[in-house]
C-alpha cells in the first residue's frame, strides 16, 4: 500500500504541473472503486482551476476552488502523468485532462482507492476529521506520543499504524522507525517511557524524510508521478529482510505476524 512517503512524493511531483491549471474534463472508465466515483465528476470538474495540491495522511487533496477532489491510492494505486494519446490500460480508471493537454491518470489494479468530491472544508470530511497529527508537524513530539499511548496496551507497532494517533505511518515505516529506535515492535505502547517516545518520534521523522528523499518505496505497483520507481526499498534495514543479518549487529532478522501484517525486527537490537 502506498504510505505517506509515496503519497507525498506523488504530490510533490504533480504540484508544479497542476497548480493554476484548468481542468478540461474528467474521463471515468470505471466507477467501481472502494466507493463509487461520482457520476457527475466530469461536470463538477469541467473548467475548474486547480488552486492547491495538498495531503492529509495518505490522502491527496486537489483544491479546485468550487470544491476539493479527495484521492486515496488504496492498496495498489498510482497517480501519474501520461501523454494525451497514451492508450488506457485495463486498470486505468480515471483521467484528469487539463486544458494544456496534460493528463493525470489513476491506475488501481485492486480498485481499493477512492475518488471523492466534497464542497466546503475537506478536513471536515468523515475520513479526514479523525486523523491525528502529521508526523512532520512541530507539535508532534515525544511528549505528545507519550501522552497518547498511556492507555494503549496494544503493541507499539499497531499503535503507530493507527491514523488517530499519527497520520500516514504504514507498515513499512513503522518497522523501520522502531528498528532505528531499538524498540521491539510487540512491546505494549503504554510500557514505553518518555525518553524512548522522544527517540521514536525523532526516528519516525528521519525515516519518513529519507523515504521521501528516495522517492518512496516500490515493492509492487507504486511509481511516482513521473512513472519512475522509488528506491527507498534499497535502504530497508529490517523490512522484508527476514533471515538476513542485522545491519547493526549481524543477528538474523526475524519476521512475525501482527494484526495480519508482516513485522520484521532484530531480536538483539530490539530486545524487550
């Protein structure tokens, strides 16, 4: 699933190409995503001018003045620029066609993404209003994470992936940040003290920034808006590296399942 670094990389790639551009129309080839794409989307978007391209957690927000297009890439989606005459593939469900000929195409093989239209403040939408602080926000610090976890007995990895606690941290980056912090992923969140929470927040920010700088992680379908794969997967320290030596101590990395998701850790560097 595209996580925060992949969505932010997509946003940054699209931003200079979309801001202040007029949308000529939307071409909807398949409405059957996680929630059906609005039938009247071409009429809603026609002649609108894109004012801003934002992000909230893993959601992209395209401000069109008269309303906002909310997009989520789901499990396998990608949003990229194609030439106007590029033939659409089987899983290319939506095109945003700009007046200057640029086409932004949504490809989503598993069709678990979202394309929504809202009027008014998009941050009040039910999908967005309960999302916790952005990990790069100044007020997201060790004290905030410490306070938010005092009543949480679930594992720290599962808590980090709860968007109500912090926005956009998915499975890959929770694994990597916990390794950098020396925290066992199965440790109860409420057992982690303030000092370790401070270290964890620092490493969350560091891990996410490194991933954004690398263009995200391409494990299956993800590519950036330019059609190129990210390469942060080449910097993974534990994720997907079961049985390989720990980059810090040489102990074989272990893999377990937590909440139906794969977890990877070093039993020595991240001992309980």
